[in-house]
C-alpha cells in the first residue's frame, strides 16, 4: 500500500550547479559584492517543493568534499571537469545553512557521491514499501526508478516513472547502467566504448540485453543490422575491460553505511530566526517579509567582538596557562592533521576563558615560511597537569575525539564536564544536527568560519598543518570561543529541565571516557579467516550463478529485472504475487523472498544477493580497516545521531553486522580473542518486552516475567486459553510475532502478512491479546494522548523524544508518528539501560586486576569483553550482577553470558 505522501530526496549538488548556471545572466549580488544568485534560485526551488509536497518528509543530499571510491577505480574519473567557479564556491555554505534552517536533514557521506546516498535510501525505502520521489536533473538517477521510485525535475516540471525512462532512453531502468557504460559519459569522464552512441546502445540493449548478455552472444550482434554491427564483436573484445570499468563507474551504490534510514527522515519545523539571519546576510528582502513582519527575538548577535591571541613564545604560553588554571572552567579544542583518532597528530590547541577571549597555540604548522613554534613535547608536559586535573572543568564539542587524540601523547583528559554536542542532543535530539556549525547557526544565529573556507575542497584541500597561521589561528580560536558561548546558551536550558539535566549528568557526559576507552581498545579480527570467507563466497556466488542458469535453462543477468521477470513468470510460469503500476509482474525483493519459500530459482537468487552484499560490506572491507599500529579494528561510537538515544557506530558499523543468517554469523567468527584471552558476550534478554511490562504495569505480563516463564509461550497460552505445556512451536512463533510487533505498532494487516493468515484472523488474535493484557492497550492509548498533548514522550529515566509529526495533517505520517510514540519510550529506555550498564561495568572494571577484563564493543543490547582465560570464572558472576543492577524495573532484568574464542561462539 503506497503512502499518499512520498519521501522526497533532493539531489542538492545537481540542483545547486544548475541553479548557479541558470542564474549567471542575472549576476545577483549583495551590496558588498557577494554572489547570491544560486542561493536565491535554489532556495526558491526548495520552497516550491516543500509547498507542493507539504505532508512529505524531505531530505537534501549533497556530495561530500574530497574524492569518491570511483577515483580509486579510475584516476581520470571527472578529470575533465573544470574547478568549481569561485562565485559558486562562495554559495555552497550559505545554501547548506539555509537547508538546515528550513528544518531539512542535510546528508553528506565521505567517499561516496550524493547519488550513492540517494540510491541507498531509495533501496531501503523500496524494501520498506515507502514511495520515494527523487528531485534531480541527473540522468544517471534513471537507474533507480522502480515501482516505488519516481524522478521529478522541478526546473522542467517533468516527472519520470518506469515508462518515462523507456520513453526517454529507449531502455528500462534496469538497463540504464549498461546504456551509460556503452555510451560513456563525457560529463563524468566515463570512457564507455568508442564509436557507440545512443542509437547503437539502444539497438544492442533491446536486441541482446545487458553487457553480460552482449559478451556471451557476440555472434548475434551482426544480425541486428545497425551501422557498424558487423565489426562490433571484434571492437567489443578489444574494449570489454573498459566497458566493464565504465559500468562500475556508472553504477550507483545502494549499500552505503548511513546514520539515518528512510523512516528516520521527518519534517521538523523550520528555524525562523536562523532563516531571518541568513536571508538578511543574503539580502533576500522578499523572503524576509514572507517570514513575517515581526522579527524573531535574537538569540545572540550575528557579529561578535573578539580578541584572539596566537601563542608563539613561552611568555605568552605561561600567561595563558595561568589564566586557564585560575578560570577553573575553560573551553578547548584540538586541531589535528586528520580525523582518524588513532593516528591523528596534534597541529595546535585552542582555548577560551570568556566570550570573545580565546587563543590558539600552534604546534606543528609546516608550510613554507611557517613561524617558529613551541615544542610539542615541552607544551604538553606543561599542559598535562591541567588537562588531567579532574577538578578543572573542560568545555568542548565532541570531547571524545579530543580525549582520544591526547591519549596518543600519553595524556588522559579528565574533568570532562560540558560537551556542547551532547548538551544539544539531550535538549532535543531532533531539532538540529549537533555539529558546531549547525549549533552556532541554530542557537547563536552566528555563521562560523568553515574548514572548507580556510582549507579549500576536493583533491587540493589542505590539511590543518598546511594552513597559513593567521587563517588557522582565527578558525581554531573561534572554535573554542563559539563552544564556550554555546555552552552558556544551552546549559541554562538544560538546568531548567531537571530530568534532562540528569540524563546529561548521569548518563551522557560520564559515558564519553568509557566510549573513548572502548574505541581505543578496538577488536582483534582474523584477516586470514575473512580472506578465506571471501574466497568461499566468491566460489559460492559462481556456483549459484551456474545453478541459476541451469534452472532457468539459459544464461541471464541475475541483476536484470527484465530478464528475471521473463524467466520467472513467462518461461517458468511462477505465480505473479504483485504487479508494478504499469501492470508488469513485480520482481521486488519481498516478492522474491516469498517465492523463495516454494520455488528453487528465487531461493538461489536471494542467496546470491545476500552473499554478494556480505562480501562487499564485510569480508573484503574489514581487513582494509585494521589499524597498522595496533593490528586491531577501531570503530567510532556516536552518541548524538539516533533520535532515541541508541548508540550508533561507523567505520565499521558494528550494529549492521548480520546475525540471523548462517553466513552473516560467520562474520562474527572473524572477531577473535587475543592470545591468553576469551571473548565474553553479555546480552540483555527480551529487554524491550520487559520494559513494556514495566511501563504498562499489566498484571499478566508482570506475572509471566516474575515467574520466569517463556514470555512467548505464556502469551500464546493466555491468548488461546491453553495450558502452558500444550503450546505448540507454531503457536509460540505467532505469539512472538505479536509481542514484538506491538512494540513497533504493528497493525492487523502487518501481522496477517507476517503470519500468513487473513486480516480478520489477525485482528481476532490482537483482540484476544488486548483482552488478556488490557494494561498494554491502556499504555498505548495513554502514550498516544501524551504525545499529541506534549509533542514528545519520555523514557523511564527522563530522556525526551520529540515527535514533530504527531499532529501532521497527512494520516499516514501521523500514524507513523503515533507508532514511534509507542516504541520510543521502550527503545529509549533500553538505550538508557545499556548506557547505565556500561558506566557501572566500567567503574567495576577499575576495581579488578589490571588487564583482567576490558570492554570492547556495544551492539544493540549486548556488550562484548576481552577477559583473561584464568579470570573468566571469577569475573562473570559479578559482570552479570553489574548489568542486572543497571536498572530497577517491575520485572527482573535477565542477562545471558557466553564465552568463546570468537564473537560467534560467545554470542
């Protein structure tokens, strides 16, 4: 069932370029000469789009700075493109700021392009049956079009669905990649095949099929009769490697690791004050008037008076050191030559003691003509007592990174009191992104100097040690100054909300050093085992392809939906479970999954897709991420990303390592214990169901957990009126589906689909459930009402979870917010409990013998430890007790603990 309000993804990079060139003739500028044409045109395009899709969640996606993975495949990729015009470069940051002030998520992922982020979200949305509208002018996006994905070009007023792709290019979406690979793309410098233009490409793709088909059936090309068809086979053999490379370059990635998914993208309210400030800077008088005649109350001045020092001699250093010691509380920030916390080296440090009073201490600027700088060793030996003093309070933005960098120099940062990233996150996790630039714009109405403005962009971007001192010094001192000002703005707001300040003081702030220590500990992986798994997967993929061809009775492209549809539904006569809007049989993943339960070919295809993703995402990638100095894998944990308080991780994303399939679980086998140690996995059992029992206070659920019964069997027995011993495996499975389904607001329709029963049967099942557990229904109704009245719900520990769509006019959007309202207190409370457990366990570890146990990873409701073999038996009972005591619920918490030589054995 398609939602009437699709998720809209805007290709920001494509539209900004088009807006720039479309506005060239007018040459719009401020009175001071600042170019504004592209910003004005793109702002108007976004405003028009937001009005047209008033009920839709919208996100804007831009290319990240630097090269993408395609440059590694082909050094000449986009090499023929001219450098970004200076007038356009000046307008990038303003449009980013306006997008954020409009309340729209702005997505950029390093190492990939905007197309790849959009492609990943489009795939995820399709799997979740969410309709997507991609606002772009890029022809490459045609490959993403499907039953759920449509393109819109607002500049031309054109919408493109599947038939639109065929009408425009002569081939369907599934052959667009091959079309681009054959023709090449001059704008991206994709070479393609010499002599092949649109007509030849279409003739080949219509007459033969994709590139794999062409390669296998070259003897049939001459009969197609297009110009050059007789000599085509020899030319293709000569250029096949180039064509296949071109296909790789033209293929949009759909498996990018993202911090958000389609369901996480909402429609927060715009920040009117920030928009007013930005529109004034751009001198957009008409837009300012449309925001309202009454200007918003200024949260801070847009131009600030500052006095920033650059510390270049010992006398200056001693004077500032004394100021910092006397201040008792100060803001500071480290500047480094990179973002990998394990390898980053200090370039300088900045400090602020009062608004506008800051200094930068350069340590390692190495450009030609750099002034003499104080010795890093001498400076750090003098700073170490200050930085390690727990009673001198530090203010920072993402202090976990600074702590890790300082650890590279043997300094343990203490006195971590105020992290503005976490202050903002606890105050309202969904109001804005929590980086310093966005926070300054949102809470101070101030535009900071961005790194790109002093370092440049792309391949010519400088590292901080290469930046001239005057630019670097202001940038760094401003970081410390603005961090201090943000703290002075955010902290009073937190203190005015006692429950929120408690969440900050007792959970988020103390967790910073714990996470930093986990990150530095890292995890040991077996590279030979992963390489062996890669080889095995490659062999299996080859076998599956051969088996699929045998089952089909012919060779075909396993990725071609057209060929797949012909084979499955025309040749093999499989039942058509779903059709596309144009009436063609659907080959969507959920269709193949259902067919795979009965028919062998779809089952092979599903296995092929799963293994291919495991190979590209894990077995090939993880060995490349091992730190050369430690020989271990070091992830980054993020406290301020998810709306519910859950931790996320990246490089690698530990949360996404699959555990349900046998092949996926093998990935965990590669996470191994160091010699002399065992891996220990401690996992909260059914924690969200236990939280549901506590929050709902339902007597039946409380009794089931209190008596230690299997909750799913107990539920089945209650609903069906059976003795507990009489519950069958199938009945327990059904009860499990409804237990977990209710947590996520599953409807009778969803339950029916999952259990393979009629909607009426599923509704009867749910009615019986609520009759037996009336407290659950009361909790759900009460939570919906509270969410609508307050605009937020809370966890057991007071974390606030805002729901901006709870009063949306669109019913589908509002219902989704209501489901989130029911789930968020449970998921958020579970997040709080695992964090509290990490704090308790970390404090307990300090009391154990040195080196006996250390915490390595946190994944979902699980903590993973490395424990000396001889200490396992003695430490595990206390470890379990520490985790059980992390929270006191109306039902007991249960922690399962496993031990092994690798993570899979321990889990």
